[in-house]
C-alpha cells in the first residue's frame, strides 16, 4: 500500500489519487493463486484467492478512506 500523508496533500491531489485508485487491479494475486492451484488443488486455490482478494480490497479501501477523510497514520491503523 502506498502511504500518502493526507495532511501534506491538497484536495486536487487527493482526488487525483482516489481517481487513479479506480484503475488498480485488486485481483492480480488472486489470479496467480488460482492459476497455480492446478486441477487437484482447485478448491484450496480458490479459498486462498478469496483471502488474497479480500486483503487487497481492504488495503485499498483503508488507503482511500484515510485520504478522503484526511486521517493521520495513527488513525488509519485502527480497526
């Protein structure tokens, strides 16, 4: 995850970053896991792929919310 300090960025820069995040591919790792799973390990590969997809989404979501709300680094780590 790329860390951006929202306090040092202007509104336009934050919007640019959020817009560019729309094109981020979240499924790269998940696709690799599925392809490498083979026929015998298909179910396990899909389970791992779902976990990887969820983690990727969560990282990008936290980054987007942190930027959009102007949270500091300590606040973005809270769950």
